[in-house]
């Protein structure tokens, strides 16, 4: 899905006409005016379909982020519900996404999980204020090479982080730094498990086959269930969620305020800014892609406000940062979802699973979850499109900016990559007198 998105200025609320519209008007208020029974049934089916995809993916993202598996489900329930109920898109599906893995892992490693919760709360407040200030309209000024660069860098880090489970390596407490992590896994190469590797490969192949042969079916669910059954029936010596983490939580925790002491707020402010930036970018990109699929017009500032409320709510339940998920949003559209009711239903279905069937997740093999995230990283990187963006046909400065942002993301820090990339990108555009919105490619994820 690499169509140009230059119609953004025409089709978003940044136009003069939409600027006069109410600033915060959730799409659900618009869609319910003409709602009917047929659309309700279609939305319920779409919500169930997306929930089946989101269940293993939310768990895998939480684990890859260095958190407990259950917090991924908590985030999908709380943030997913709020994003659909209050958002500015008809079909946006929200929850934990792969883009946050790098940031969340780093915050947890440096400040602990309580620090992440505080940073997520702060990011939510930043997003709400940004939405009310109409900053959602400014997204079109972020240079495309910067978006592509840190997205590819995140994909590289995600893929690297999953090699341990994909290969069954016995390497505990790997360092966060890229090269140090590679060295740690190389040192543990003698512990490679052929069983784990086979489960990873088989799961990945099954996901791809189901997606291509039956695109409307949740291939991820079929693949991880098949992998769990084979591991259990054959007795393969591979780690599962239960064997590593114990029982997954089966209910929502009681809400409580995080640590908001002045020292914590100052210490975590840079992390909160990064989370807010990523949430805003990802959610609006996803909403733009959804607009093309359903011929709709999202409300960018309403969407940013909803993302802020969702992240604040997620932090109150000790959840992860959340944003619009492009792959799950596309799944929703393909399954027939056309109103925010589908997203609300998806969150409620996940909640039912937590309350009734959470113990079943304990049987999911870790290599199968690694396969899901390796495919997620591949889709994020958009290898075919990356070749085109780095070809001699592309502008040299854009190629250099993409590579610089990617390298800074992988080798230094995502915050540094975003700051340096945006500064250089805007400087280049000013020097070229290129002040119109850049041409964006929608990532095919």
C-alpha cells in the first residue's frame, strides 16, 4: 500500500472549511445518525475478527517491550475502547503497536515499569493539549525520509530482539545496545534449539500462506494455535508464555495514579515527548490510510485528543502506550467494519477473553510469538519500497536523511534520531524552498 498521500491537505480537517468545524467531535456521533441493524452486525463481526488478530499480537508486543504479557491485553482493552469511542476516524483500531517496542523497552530498562507508566500518563496529557492547539494539522510537515528512517530502524531493532526466542537461545538479560545484544546472542550460539527454530519458521510460513490464500481470515490466530497444539501434542522442548512468565492476568487492575512527583516528571519528560510524538504520527498515518480505504475524512485534532485520553487511561490501568494500528485498522475495514462500534466491540471481545480464557494464552510458544514480530518488522521495513527510496532515482539528500535517521535509531536513540532527522529535514526543505507538504507513502503493515 504505497500510494501517495498528498491529498492530505484537501481531505483532512486542516482545510479552511474543517477548521470552522467543532474541534473535538468524535466520529461515533456522526456515524450513529444513520446507524442500522445490518451495519451493527457487520461491525460486531469485524470487531471479533480484529480481536482475534490483536490478542496474540498484543501479548507479543508486550513481551518484546520488556513488560508482562497481560499488560498488552490491558492496553488493547482500555486504550482500544477509548480510541474508538472518542477518536476522529470511522474505522481506526487502537492498541499497543510495534513502533513503541523500542521506546518502551528503553524506558523500562532505565526507569523501571513504574517510570513507563508515568511517561505514558504525561504523553497522554501532551497529546490532549496538542490536539486542542490543533497541532494535528502540522503532521504533514514532518519529512517523509524521517518517518521512513526511524520506521526502518525500529523494524531492525524489533527483528534483532526476537532472534533469541526465534532460535531458542539460552541468553538471559541481553543488553539493550544493538551490537552488544548481537555479541551476547553470538556467545550463546551453542544453545540454539532446532525445535524452536522449526516452530518459528513453520509459524511464519503458515501466517503468510493463510494471509495470501484467505486474506479475510485471521492468519495469525490459526498459526499460533497450530503451533501451540503441535508443541503440546509432540512435547517439543520450547518455552511458552506459561513456562517463562507464569499465569497471565485474567482481569483488569484497579485504576490508580502513577508517580507524579516533580522529580519524576522532569526525569521522564523526554521519554514522554517521544511517546507522544510517535503516538501522534502513527495514529494520523493510520487514519489517513483508513480514509483511502473507506473514502472517509478523519478529524486529525479530534484523533490526537482521543489518543491522549487513551494513553492517559491506559497508564491509569498500568498499561502500555497505545496508538492507531495500521494493520489492525486495515483488517477491520476488510472485515466490514465501517463505524467506531467495530473498534469498541474489538476491545470488549478482548476483555471477554481476559476474563474467561486467559489461561489458554499460557500455552502459546515463545518462538511462535517471535515469528509474529519478525513478520511485523518485515512489513514495517517495506523492503521493496525501501529499495525504491534508496535508488539513484531518489533525491540524494532524502536518501542520506533516511539512512542517517535509521542509523541513529538503531545505534544511538530514537529520541535523538527524531530530533536530528526533523531538524535536518526541515532545514533542507527551507533551503530548497520546498515548503509544501511532502509526498507520503502509506506504510503497508
